[in-house]
């Protein structure tokens, strides 16, 4: 290339500038393919450029920026402003780093792992060795963030390196971590608790100039990426608490594994939520702790692309790959990531590529599956020693001192008598409690008829110039009749009145789900759409000047990520009513990990409460196996220790009282509600306005319409109404029908009273719509026998089946007729 010596230090002009632009464009697009990223030089060898790689001085300059130990993918971002900002950051001389500070952090990180290895040999810890650069990376994130108004950081990460982060980032004393290894006081966690590398922790970061960031490391099970939406939801809640400026002040960081990032579908769900209105948290910093191994699987077995991060290229966000054995580069990228997030409110992905010193859990022998790689790793010096050599420092004295301190901490742990508490709940949790329910905590949820009518008028109001849809207008007119007492209330109206009553009291109400603004069954219409402009309007947002915030969002087509987000939001907004609605109840199957690991178990495992509500449409109406059962049996199987509430309100007023109770009680537990479909508007499930004035939700609805029946049917939901309708047709007063409105916690006293109201009944029969191997019968039958007082306890169900319901509407009708005949006529099976 005919370029004069020294031209690279000047601004090229004319043809030179054009040539430089062309060359740099090639390296900006493809330079990451020839970067030096794998410290061991095995899995990520340089790839050829898609086009012939340029040569010459411009190419040499560009190669220095884009083909070293930092590789950047950002040319897929459509915003010229964002691309130019990233170009400028990449194409400037790296700032001088505080190498002494970096070295100290690396010594602490490496020696922490070595002390555990020597003192607790053969114990799982999921070591960070090979990627201890994560510690100075996070430190630099917080140092830069503190200067950019970050006040709180929410961290999610799986178990790889978690204990190290607890100590060297969150700031927990090493002795607390070592005490966990000693496993002291086992009786304090009999039947509960969790392993040490799943626990959460809180702490503080103090910047060199004295600014403080509150740090929260979220508890996380072994389901790896399941914690991602939880932390996102928690972040959103904390941001909303702050109000204006909250998105800049609360920073989410998610630390991933490489195989998990590419392999777990919830990652894609969460990435998709990044800029959606109901889930936007101002950008997440995603960090991949990439050891180029997934347990025993090599990258070619874990993902179909060169980088596990390629999933993120679906979004217009930058992706950085960094060789984790270049700590200066790691820290430099941390600063870029933090600045970019604050400037553009965007996600950003940083891929720290290193290795794993030991087997997956320090117990495994990795030489069985990766013999060549571990032959190299075996003789590899710890990163702090390599870095000390690189910067020309002897680390021995500092390392000896840090090791002595760690050994002293370990010795102190052997004398501990109690497990340390690694986290503290925020003050806004002070008014709330968990554990078993105390009946003294019951609250009055009823409202007068006059107040109900006032609320109905408010939820059916809209601006004069709003062009309302004729069908919605008709619905609103019907709702006004309900408010006046001329018509009974349906579920949709009762729900909105409950929301409005709470909002006027200053409560935040948040509802999300697929089609939740209108409602899957056209029943809600909490948001109206102008028929001419398509402008949206919600009466619930215009109730009073100082009302609580009303949030209702149509969610993306996701269950796991959205439910995880709402669980997380409820975790940091305990005074709010936070609801997730499944389009159909069985769609919650797609979120089973969130239900199993967080909603049902977080109190037992981590001592963490949540008041999240799950609305699961349930009922057999001939719509097929995927639109019938919300799988009641699964929730009842998870129920123990008063960990959650499982209810199926059979009337509109019951639903009203249940929603208000959830917020008004100080007892904070998840609530699973099996909501109706066809019964949403059915007269049998409607309620007169007087029912809204009752004191509270009734766990059991007794049968006061029959005297001295021979048989008592106990049931829940739609089947009970069907039985009552058929009983009236037959004019049969010999059968009583009792509704079990709350299945868990089991309302034994209320049910006993409802049964004892009819002492002459000889049989108690559990009736359910679901097949014999599903539904509540396995849970209910032994409990019914306990309150039967020597009466026969029978059951009537559909036959056991591999599928929840038939796909034939006519077959459904035949089955239901038989079910009702058995319940009202001959006895069921014992």
C-alpha cells in the first residue's frame, strides 16, 4: 500500500480515507473471527474472513483493534449512533488500568478457591478457577456504575463461581462461606434450606470515591437460567419504587454459563422481553462465564454456532468476546459495557472465555472426557501469577498475607455453632410474614352496595370523545345494571371492582398474560380501543388523583419467563397485587420450573416470601385435552407447610373477596386460582351485590338449600354448578352439594361444620371433572375420611386416562352426563 511512513498518526484524506474506511469496515464486521480468545488455544482457532482479509498499514491498525484479546460484534446494530459510539471505544488506545488493584482481586479470587480445595477436598463448590477475571470485571462494572448514578445492582448467576462472588464481590466474610462448608446446626434446616451454592446474599460495594451500591445476589436453583426473569422482575419492581430515573439507578447483571446460554430456551424468552413496555428494565448486562465446556460436552455438542452468544444476535445489541487471561482487557470491556448500558438503555453481552480448572463439580475427573485439554490445564499457573508476571510484580508477599487471612477465617468457621445469615430483606417486607397461617390475621374484605355501585360507575366511564366499540358499550351498560342491583355480577365485573377498590386505596395492581387486557374469553375489557384511532384507554388508570398504579400488559407468548418476571416483581413489591394469567390453565405447564423451584419452594429453601397470584382458567367444556385442565393435582402435590394457597372460587363475589384478601392480609403467600371459562357469565356463578358486603372469602360453601339429605357431594368449581342445575331439574332434595373453595391450606374446621350441618347423610362423595388419576382426589380423599365421622367416603370421577380430556365435544357430553348421574344416583367407587 502506498502510504507514507507516519501516515497512520495523521488523519487520512481523500483516497486514503476512503481506503481506510473500506478496510476498517471489513474488520469491524469480521475481525472477531480472527481474535485470540481461547487461553488454551483449542476450541476457538481463528477462522478465515468471509472476504479476503486486507493487508497493509490500515489493515494492521484495524487488526490491532479488532483481532486481539477483545472481539466485538456490533455491526448488526441498525442505529448509526450506537455503532459509531462502539467504534470510537474500540478504536482508541486503552486507558491505563489500576493493575495493583486488579492483581489483589485476582489473588483473593484464586486463593479463596485453593483454600477450599485444600480444606474441603471432594466437596462440591463449582470453582471459578480459570475464570477468576470475573471478579475484577464486576468490580469495574460497579466502579464505573457508581459514577453513572447506579445505586443498586441485582445479580443473577448459576453456581459456577457463586461462592467466590459472594465473598469477593458481594462482600460476605469468607468465614461465613466456610461455615456453610462445615454444615453446622443441621437441625435448623430439617426438611428445608438449600445447598450453599444456591443461596442468595446481600452486601455493599463502595467505590474509590466513597459512593455505595447495594448489591443483591438472587437465590437460584440448579435450573441455571431460571433465575434470569426473576431478577429482571425484581429489578423492575425496585425501579418502579424509585419512579423517574429508576432505570438508571437499578442495574441488572445476569451471569450465564456458555452451554446454558445457548441451550436454555428461557434465555431467548428473556432477551425478547428486553424492550417490551411491560418488562423494560433499561438494559441488562449479560456476562457469560465461558469455560468452553458444558459438564462434559464440548462446544460443538452444546451449540450449533461458533459462539454460544450467537443467540443474542437476534437483538440489536453489542456482543463482546474477551480472553479471560488478559485481565486488563476484561476490565476495559467492563467499563464499556457499563457506559453503554447507561447511555443507550440497552442490553449488552460480554463473553469471558477461559477454562475450568477442575471437573464440573470438583468431584468429577475431567480427563476422562477432555484428556488433551486437561493435560494443558494441569500445568497452568493461576491467573494471578500469570498477571503478576505480565505486569512485572512479585505477588508472593501479598498472596501469603491473603492466604493467612483466609486460613484464619476457615479456622474460625470450624468453631461456629449457627449457620450464618447471608442476606437481609428490605424494610418494605417488615409488615409481612410467612410461616403457618394464623386465623387471627383474617381481614374484612366486604364493601357496601353503595360503594360497589360507585366503583362500577367508575370502571365503566370513558371520555366523551372516545369511540367505544358497540359490543364493549353494551357490556358496560350491563355492568352498570349490575352495580345498581338490577342484575347479578359476573366474574369479569367482580374482578375489575376488586382491582378498582384496591387501586383507590393506593395499592399497585399489576396483571400480565397473553391477551390479558381484553381477556382470553372476552370477559375483562380492562383496556378499551378507540374504533377510529386505536388509542387505548383504561378506566382503572383514571379513578382518583392519588390512586395506586394500574399496570396491565399483554405479555409475549411466553410462560416461563413471564411468570418468573411476575414472581420476581412480587418479591420486591409485597404490598402490590401482582397477577399472571395463563391463556388456558394448562399453559402453565411451560413454566413448571418457576412453579416448582420458586413459587412453591422459595420460603422453605431460602426463607423468601412472595404474594404472586396465578390465574389459571380451568373447566371441562368439550374443548379438548389442552383447554380443559389446569392440572390441579400438580399444585396440591407441591403444597406443604402452608407454602401457598390453592383456591377455586365458584362465584363472582367469592373471586372478589379472594383478590382483596390476598393484598389486605399481612400473610404473604403465592395464590393459585383456578378461574372459570364458560362459568364466567353463567347465572349459577353470578352473585347479587349483597354478596360483596359479606365479611370475607368463604373457604367452604355449605348447602343450605336441602334438609336431611341422604348423600353429601363435595366438589369444586364448574361441576358443582352442573350438579346443582341437574338436581333442580330432578327436584331431588336428597343430595346436598358442598363447594370446597379453598383446597389448600385445607379448611378442615369449615368443612367439618358444613358436613355436620347434615348429620343424617350416610355418604360423603367427592366429585370431580378430572380423570381418576388427576384432579384433587388423591389429596382430598384421605382428608375427607378424617372428617367423615364414620360415614362412607366415596368418589365419582372420569376413568383414569393418559390425557386430561377427550377431543370430542359429543364424547365430553356423554362423559359428563354419566358423571352427574353417578353423583346424583348410584354410589361411586370406594
